[in-house]
């Protein structure tokens, strides 16, 4: 893993040691973040920082353009949801008099729409957002331009998490997009279930139950045996799939061929043991059964980011939305691997003729620290290392819906160590194909791991990916 100067600097001068287990909850709470006037002692210590490095090592910087808008018309923005436009209105001050917006929520339809308009330029966006599942398809292509071509200097981005910049770089290490929020992951667990079946609900103590893949398997046995099979540690092996894939040293393609990194071959045995011993409910992530177990007190843990906790676990979904009845009974501990899942990136198309306006909007949403701090106060994990380092020791982030715990120390550590250097353009397609053969192997469709791996490669060949 390549670590830029900022990450190395923070690891040496702003170390986060340990986990915030709990904080004194305030009597009253703001809309999203608990406020308290009492000083709370925690196990997390963050030392004072003095200076931010003024460059980004490992990236190729082009000449920073002096940009203007080539016409007086509206800026065209595309998105798979309206989040970015809402932030642009709030922080860049734009209105519908300034922009046109096209939203396509279905990912397949959105990509089809983007591919069509980017092929001929007709009605093409100036800037557009993409989900992590397919963002690299555009970031790594000639259909997007470097942030330098928008007049954005790399010096403006030195405080961003390295993995977000690596993800947004093309094959020449030129940065082509930016992210305002970060989706590092940890293990959310239901405290009452953990106490009953694992003997503790304390995040520090419980970390040992998830420290390694062998520990996860043993913890799954412990929960299963203690509950006579009525409660499981995880709903299915796919809960840990993203974390396991993050342990790779190399990507799916290496030396011109398909590469199955030795670090993830253990996923076959991990998943097979869970399946054969009936240690999970064999639910796929995003399935109805998987979703139902989130609130029926039959699954100890779900793995993901703050966004996941908000929108899937529904522990803090926002006003007017149904709240998981178990909210407040959850905690967070570390996963066996540091990883991210999901996220959004904004980029400019090669047809962008509103470069100055685009740069202003991107700066307001992704770079301006006052705006990012406000996002943190609304419950986001933002793409600014200094802000999130401060939040990791700020008592107001002891969240009531998380049992009085500040999750930021765990998530900060994961975000600093997350790696995107091995990801390829069609990463999501490879991931889904590999997941399919893992599942088939568990069910006995293949007698050996080699047979499963060969089937994976054959499928990729049939799909024209190799």
C-alpha cells in the first residue's frame, strides 16, 4: 500500500490509540449530534498537529489551469441522487436559475445515460457524481478531466484521505475527481446480544472477537452454541465480504491475466466453515431476510459505515423515517481489516464548458473546511483528516443512538489505512462474479477451490472481461 505524506505525517503525529467506549450523554440533543458541557475522559488521545504537508506524493500533477466559463448558460449536473445538488445549493449558493439537473437513480440506467451523452457530447454534463460501484469506470477514462484542468491545485487536497484520491486517479496517477464524504467501515453490534452470547458489550473487550478471521469464526461458533442456533454472529458470510477483499495486495488483473490474490483465498474456507457448521442464516447482503434480522434480535453484528448505519440499519435515519426499535442498543468495534464500502465522487466531463463554476461548486462541497465541519455536525464522516481527527476526541460525538459511543476513532483508523490502489475499472463486476463462485463452492457445486477459481475465470472470459 502506498501512503502519501499526509497519512504518514498523521500516523506519526496524530496517533489515535484505543477506542472510545462510552461518553456521558447530555440531557438534550441537537438534531443529529449530542451536545455536552461536561469534560469526559476517554481512552483516545490525539496529539496536537502543527503543519499540513503542501504536496501530494505519488500523484502526477498537471499544470493548474486558469479557468473561465465559456458560456453564460446554466451548468449541467448529473447525479444518481440529489445529495450533491442539495449540498451545492446549501454551500455554493446555486439555485435552479444557475443549474440544470438530471437524476437517474437506477445505476444501470444511469450508466447507460452517461455513456450515451459522453459518447457524442449532446446534453452532456459539466459535472456529475458516481457511486463507488462504478465511479472508476469514468474516473479512469478519457471522458473526465483532471481536477487541475478545473483550476484546482493538489495543494488544496492535501488534507484528504489518501484512499479517496487514489480511487479517483487514472492509470497515470492523475487525480480526476473528489469526494466530500468518506465511508470507512467497522462492526456495528447489538450490545444486549453481545453481552449475552459473547460475555461483554464493551467495544474494547469485544474487539478480540473480531480481531482475525479465525476469531470471527470462533465467535460465530460461540454465539451459535450458546443460543442453540437461534442467534448468529453475522447473517451470512457476505457480511464480511468487502472486508476480506480489502486484504488484497494486488488487484484482479496482474501481468495481463486474472489474479486471485493469495490473501483472499482464505475466503473459501472461511465461508465454507460458516456454511457447513450452520453458523449463519446464509443470508445475502441486501436481501429481505438480511434486512429483517436487523431488528428482530437474532443477529449480533452488521458491518459497514456511518451511511450504512443510517440508511440500512436505520439507527439514526432522520426525521420522518422509521427508526430501528433497537436503536441505542448498538455499539461499534473494529473489523478484522481496515476497509471502506461505498462513497460518492464528483468529476467533470471532457465536455465541461463551465469550468470556473464547476470548480467553485466542488470547492464549496469537497474542500471548504467550514462547510465540512457543518457536515460532520450533521452526522457525516467527511473527507478531511484534521477535522475527523478532532472529532475522534470531541465529546459531542458520543452518539445516543450508538449507546453513548463516539465511533470516529475506529472509523478514522480505518479510513487512514484503507487502500484503493488495487482497484480496477470493472471492480464491481469482478467482485460480484467472485462472490457467486464462493457461494456455489459453499453449496457444493465445486469439489475444490481450484475448480471454483477456474469457474470464476471462465465466467469473466464469457463476459469478455479477459
